[in-house]
């Protein structure tokens, strides 16, 4: 067998088909950047819908901000469904101190012209995943996992339609960002995260361990601003405001763009490294509430249920983000 295909044969190899993708989100500044990133990549990511959940700000604002991102990305074809207005069991918490009272700082927000799709996000997930071919739909989870947990609880059979669940959430080596032990998305609804992790679906997690290795710099933001399009200016303005909290809190030289790493992973997984491990969530009330117990060294002797990403190419990420944002108006 030859080591490589002849040119004529290589030319007949079809490019990989786009991922069928649903993005569950709680915008949030970094969510908005992730949504624009994904919308700028239609050849690789066939976005079926955005489903919104309460998280960084209350549901009415996350649903509006997802529609704003759709408007800024010029993608009226993507429906937006509003979902769960509160966590499964815990008292709701928000992150307005990080994202601003409207969920996005640095830019003006307004009520988008295009309305929400009719119906509830949980019902949409059940209906869509039940009708999907086996292992065909990727779910990008950018906020608390309440919508998916409700769908899995009501209709466990929908797991058959899931190709992969890619979660921005959790922390181990880095420590938490809402408590010393917990990352915000998991802390906001740890009971939902438990349900998702026990679903049996293929799961990849991009925790703070990797997002805190992929930091902005003045030069990286300037490249986005200097693209000459409105999307580049919008992303740069959002980042300038958003990263200030983490720079001050952690004493970093730049800030992470957490949720956008999920999109980068879907587009170019070679930018990241990790390994399959067992991950569990502590949902007991107490100081470790919401902690992701990531068994990196296998001490628990439990089956691996997550591909845990802990390394990423920061410059490669920002090069890819900038190249894709340049494609938008």
C-alpha cells in the first residue's frame, strides 16, 4: 500500500462534512464572542439552533444577548430558543460583576428585531435529538447545563442522537473562579452537571485549566480591532471591557475568553491536548459545592467519562479567532 495517495486519488477525497451543532449558552461576553466565532465558520459548523439558559445574567437577558449575537453575525437563519429560567435545585446566582448588568460590557445593547423561536429550549432539544440520526448532533455547552439535564431527565433516550457534548466548565489544577474550588458554570447548577456527566454520552470538557492558558494581550485585541469590519470592532470592544475583571482578580497580563475555546476545539482540535479521565461533581452543600473532582491520576479506579483538556495553543487560538471574525461584516 503506498505511503500517500496519488494526486488524482487525493483530489477525490471529500472534505469532512460540517458538524451538526446546537449551542446552549448564557451570554455573557465570552459567549457572544464564541457565537460570532461559530457563525463565521459555516463550512465546519452547521448550527441548528441556539438554546439559552439563565446563568451569567437572568434568562430574559441571555435570550436577548443570543439574538443580538445572531444579529451581529448576520445569521437570521439560526433560531434562538429560551430555556430554563433557574437551576434545577440551587438558589440562582449570576455573574453581573464580571459581565456587567446587561451581560455584555463595552458595547451598546438593544432589543433585536428578530424574535425568539416559538417553544421552549428543553422541548426543542428533546424533539431534535429524538429525530436525529444516531450519534449525529454535537452539543456545545457554554453555560450551566440545566436545559440539557432537563431534557435528559424527561427523555433519556435522546442520548442516542448525541455525537459529542463539549462543555466549557470545571476546574482542577487551576482552582475555581467563583469559589476556590468551583468554576462558575458548574457552580451555577452542579446538579445539572451531574446528570450530564452520568448520561453516557461522549463528553469533552474545556476547564479553567486550559482557558487560563489562552489569554488576551493588547496586541491580540488590536489585531481584531484593526480587521476593518464591524465584527472585529465589536469583539475588541467586548474584550477590552470583559478581561479587566480577571486581570485584576488574578493579577494576569491578559484575560481568558473561556467559551470561545469550545468553538476553537470544534474547528481545530489539534490546538488542544488532554486525556480521558473520570470526572465527578460535588453537589453537597459546603465549601467544595460545585467542584469538579477530576481524577487525573486515576486514584478512584473509576471508568473514564470525560476527555479533560488541560493544554492549548494560545497563539493558534487567537490566530484562528481573528481569521474567522474577519469573515463577518
